C-alpha cells in the first residue's frame, strides 16, 4: 500500500472561492458549542470501527480537504498573529479539531475543539479556517459512518512546518450513529 504524503508548501490554490471573511469571535464559537469547554465529540472510545480497506479512500479525501484548507488556514493564522501579539512567536501550539462532514453534500455538519491548544484565539483560527474552506468535496459513500457523516480529527499547529498537514488528520469510522445527546449543531456558515 502506497503512502499518500503531501507537503504543505506544495499545494495548488483552491479551485473554488472560499466563504466570506466574517471572522466569528470567541463568543460566537461558544454559542455554536464548538469550543472545548462545551463541545462533546461524536468520536467516542468504544464506538469506532476498523478502517481496513478504507484507509486509502480516507487518505485521498483528507488530501482533497487539505487542498481547500491550506491557503485559508495560512490567511487566518497570519491575520491572528497580526492582531494578537501572543501568537507572533508561538510555534508550539496545537489544537485537535473534530470535523464532521455530511456525506451527501460535503458541508460541515459539526465542528468543534476536541482538545484545546490552551489559546482560545488559536483554537478559533483553526475553526474559522475550516468554516471558510468548506464546503468540501462530496466524500465517497464508502467512508461514511452510520448516519451519513464522515469523521476526521485533525491537529492544527502554529508551527509552519506542521501547520495543517494531512499527516495530522486521523479518520474515524463509527460503529453506530452518535446518540442525540452528543449531537450539536455546526456554526452557521451561510448559504
């Protein structure tokens, strides 16, 4: 099985326009229940299945997500560093984001911080970049979990060499659809 690797510095620009530049503030993300103090991940121990033969389709899908995401993440991080002096020299920050994509249309169904970087501002950078980069390509049905969703945990770094690299994304296949207790709505990102 061939490994799929992509350097963050050699990604072609996205072919579709990204969402407008409205940058949600921290309170808007809290209301959307996307920050780690209120977010409940759908991927839970005991409710995952082995990927097996689906590793390659997942890897290809993650690379396609990265093609949409990379430039947007770079823009968001640059703007945040200009506005927040505490981020200018921070290279050791990393935030784990749970991304849930609708299989039928590639839209984000749910987005949240599974493990905070310790900097709410940096966490919001990753969330905002994902929101702006979406809608992603329609995922292949084979990587869809019960309930019609695709689950990826992606670690975003402040370090430019790690940044939003696809090697920091981990796909999950759920054994059963999450209960309604863990389901929350995604941040509203327009039409």
